[in-house]
C-alpha cells in the first residue's frame, strides 16, 4: 500500500542473496485472514525477531518500508543500505526508481506488467490484486533490489571508495534519523490554522475588491483569457511570453514582470495570487494532509536535488512567522532552531583558502559587513546597510550563477555599477576567483566536480552547446559549495540523532530547513540542550579545516524566539 499511517501490510518479501527471494503473507486478497490466531502470532513474532536482529537489512527507497514496518509493530534494526541512494550517488542525472533500474541495469523490463494491469487506477487498492500476482511481484522486487545492491556497492568500491564510506557512515544513519522524523511528525496548532486561514481569506477578498475597482468591473481572476485581454488588449501592456498555443501568457513570471514594471493592476493580481497560494498550500494544505495523530508528517528526500541538499514539502514554506507559527511544540516541549551561520560563504572561503574571510569568520564577525569594508576600502562603521546588502547579494548571486545583468537587476543598479562591485570583489578576494576558474577547468577535463565528501556532479561538456556549457559552468562552481554545506548539516543531524538515542541530549529532530535544524526540546532542559546542541554542531570539519558556527533560537513554535533570541 501507499499510506503507512492508515493501511495494513499485506505481505513482506525478503532476498538473502541474488537469485533468491521469499514472501511472507500476512493477509490474503481483500485483507482476508489466512492464518489462524495462533499461527499469526508465531509469524508476527518471527518477523519481529528478524527485523530486530543484528542482520544487515536494506531495500529500495527503504525509508518508505521502514515507516510501514515500524507503524505496524516491526521496528527495524541495523538498516544498512538503500539502492535508491546508491544509484543516485553513482549517477544523479538518471531516474532511480526500481522499474527503471531493473530495465537499465539488469535488462529486466515489464516485470510489473501483471501488477499494473491488476491496478487500473491510482484509487484501486493493493489488496484487490490476486495474491499470485502480488506475491510474484514482491518476490521479484526483493530479488532485484538485492542484486542491484551488490552491483552498486561494487561500483562505488571501485570508482569512489571515499563516497562509499561517506554513504555508509553518514547517509545510511541519516536515513534512520529522517525516518524517525517523518514518523514523529510536527504538531499543528488547529486553532491558529483556522484563524490564519480566515485572515488570508479576508486579504484575498480585500485584494479582489481593489482589483475590480481598479479595472472598473468584475472579471474571472482564474481565467487566462480574460486576464490576457485585460493586460494586453485593454491596458496595452507588452506581452513577454507566449503559451504553447500561441496566446499571451499570464503566468506568475509574466505578472511579476508587469508588477515590477509598475502596473498597479498586475501588482494587485500578484498579491492576490500570493495570498491564495499561501492559504491553500501552506495553511489549509498541511491541516488537510495531517495524519490520524493530528500531526503533519513531511517526506524528506535524500535524492531530490543534484547537490546533496535534502528536499522536503516543508522546505518551500515562506520565511513568514504567521505561516511557520502554525507548527508548534507539543506539551512539555519547546521549539529550538539551530541555523548554521553563513555556512556557504565559509565553505567557499575554505575551498579557495581565502584567509581573510576565514579569519573574519573564526572571530564571529559580521562577515558581509567587513567584506564590504574591504571591497569598498572604507572603515567598517562606514558600511551602510545598503552596501552590506549589495555585497551579500553579489556573493550569493555569483555562487548561484548570476551574471552582471541579473545582479544589476536584483540590486536595482546599473550594469556598470554591478560590474564594478564584482570586479572589486574578485580583486579583493582573488583566491576565490582563482578557485572558480580552476573548478571550471577541472569539470571540463574530467566531466564532473567533486565535493570534499566525495559526492560528484556529472557534467557532459562535450555534448553541450554554448548555453548548456555556460549553465554547466555555473553548476560546477555551485555544487561543491552547496553540497559541502548540505552535508555538514546532514552530519550534524546524524550526530544529534545519535546523541538523543544515547540520552546525551533531550532534543528530538523534527525538521530541517536547508542549513538549519529544528528540534522539540524538553521545556525543563532547553537551556542545557542549547549548550549541547551547539557543542555537537560546532565541531571541526576535517575535510575543510574549519569550525562552523550556529545561531540558536528557542520558542513555543517554529519561527518564535520568545525564550531565546538568535545568537551565534
């Protein structure tokens, strides 16, 4: 089945070695009991002992399986592999689902054909599948997974033993912690959700009234045709994008461009769309998708990005205290957030061996303010908020592949002014410029870049045109930075998870947000745990030779710092 919180386990398949697989049915078709009560207890007891034993266990997308097993009374011990992650580490550019892997790696295509025919729609329950079809499928599933595991680990051992070690020592333990986080879930404040939802409903109606007053009549705000006619025929604005059918587009990019250009009607429409999205996706959505326990259970995907960053349906939530505040701590706990300070800038400085920045970071200085004073050759006290913001925007923009035009647009300055800041940045911190050029050259020569932890981003410059090659250069420069920053955070999450298991801390991981970790911490122990969490997260990274710093806040809900303000 698909819903680990609501649906039963029909059967379990095992493969102890390639070419060998077994199926243990728990119920028959339509969930009919196939064991008498005494035998069922024996079967369940045997399965429980297998899963709790020290025998190494793994699977394909194993977090999904472990959640089902744990929820149904079969906690899993000694999780040791996941073929989904193994293949992702070998080639992040290909699909990683089992059907593709069976066909691509083992030339086993169509093994799920009978099952697919027995499940004509997504709404067809798995328990309707005849057992002879279902059991055959799951046996093959286990056998293929075991075979792929042997194949993939052999390749990693040969091609990238450093990455294989990182996979075993960090990513597999990370999967265990993420699985526990997903099972734990995050508490939702139902009363606050209802209040915030009504507030956004009011904002939507108010914005719509202003919109209709501005245009002089009511129109269907969900009709692309009516909106297109309004903006490009009546208001005679310039169309900047076409749909697949050749009509003028009114998607978010177009409306944002029109609003940025000063059109008041487009600005109102942009506001209305923002309120609709925030209400539906970030306020009402989590409540509608809550589990039977009333909590929201996110999914954390290790293979969701090419850089190594985790992806999650919680990561898109805006940095807005009203929305984030719907996630709260359970009774007896508080919400602690620990955010790595300027971690990507630290990684870049370490990779480039830019000693000035490393020294500033080590002394916990305001990095971007002091970098601005170096770049503009002024005293730190003369650095205005605007100059600091400009330097920060340039640094992050360059790290993420922005060019002169894009940076000028983002800062709302001329291209000449943007170029001058960029030139001064590279002149002042020349080792960063040298590292960028060396990294691009390495990528072109070897067809990949590699993070300090062994992750590789494969880039095929040979088959690329000019635009594709330029995009690959940007990826080559960004991946080692973002990938290392992500894995520093992942390592910290693993360490905190282990410390909680060993009762060294009372902080339970509940969410990650890029370079930040969030915990439920016992309300009577949070002051002690602030010290412990800082000690765990602020450990030297041997691969870079640096110690990252964390900023910590404590409150009663996500984004709240009422108990402890951010400090680093």
